[in-house]
């Protein structure tokens, strides 16, 4: 029963990953936390398990999405090389230090940033003519900050990197594919951090790797990697304006969910 529930959730997350370039980690956390609670798994560490398992699932879901986007030619690997180093370091550090920051403060800051990004997308403001990408150092430092946020909320970063790339003048389809590619190493290092931080924790359920609950992860991944390519193909067929509205709506929902959950 539980494996079927995880698989159904994974199928939805995989499709969204292909469509919007997200890894689905943030969407998974409250759902997994509720399922783990219903199963009676480690009451004192339910959120940790949900965060870690969601982050681990992003690695596989985003990888399938990236492969599909790469085949369609919508990944800008030069941007990936500029932003990924800072983001992976930030993601690892924040995952290792999970729980140090007050969740209410984190939720508010997260929501404000995401609301701003979603509003920018909906307003449709075009970047100034001749707008160029920032330099290597600026993009690395920006990536570090985004990576810290990603590690703390179990996200691959598309909710922040897509609005940024649109502001820099990157086409929406290319921004989505590139965000998915950046999210893979970010999630991988974040997953490692959660494995290390939960390695010696007592009272965790069987079949865990650190804080990662493997049965849920396997079911999520098995379904998500099958549906991600369909989402990526649909993204190429949708009008740009429609794609922007869908992405902005998802950002508003995620930001509101964080406020409701932690405030």
C-alpha cells in the first residue's frame, strides 16, 4: 500500500520535473512527512527523513529530466558550469547543518524570494536590451547562496534559477532545461549531507541510509524517471506564455505552503 502511494507521488513529481525543470523536492517534503507519520516511522525524525528522502529523489528525477532536455537541445551547459560549483558547496553545507536555523525565519525568507520571482515572471518584464550573463565570480557567489537555500528546503534550485535566467534574457525553454541540469549535482551533494548527518542517529527505521528512507526513495524514483520525459516533451509544445504562467503558479503554491507549514 505505502509503496503504491510513493509510486503515484513519484509519477506526478517526475512529470512536473520534465515540464518545469524542478526536481520536486519541496513538493515532496510535506507529503512524505505525512506518509511517514501515518506509518509511525521515527516520530522524532519525521521531517529529517522527509527532507533527506526528497533530496535524494531529486537526484534521479532531475537526471531523467536533464537527459530529455539535453536531447531537445534546451540545456545551456555554460551556465551550468558557472553556477553549479557554488550551488553544490552551499547545498552540502546547509544539509550538514540542517536544523540550526529557525524554521520560521527560513520559511519567511524562502517565501519572499519565491513570491518575488513568481511576480517577475507573471509581469513578463523583458530584460534590458544587450543584457549579458554575470561574470564567473558573481555567478559562483550567487550559486553559493542559492545552494544554501536549496539544501535547507530539499530543492534542486529551479524555483530560483529559472526566474534569474529569465531576467538575464535566457529563453524560457532553455532556462527550464538548464535549471534541471544545475539541480542534479546540487541534489547529489545535499543528499550526501543528509546521509552523513543522520549516519549515527539512533531510533531511525530499518532500511535507512543516514536520513534517507530507501523503500520510499526506490518507489518514487521508479515512477518519476518514467514520467519525466513526457513532461519535457510537453514543455516544448506549450506556448511560452502558458509555460511561464504554469511555473509562476507553482511558485506561488510552494511559497504559500511554506508559510502555512511553518507559521
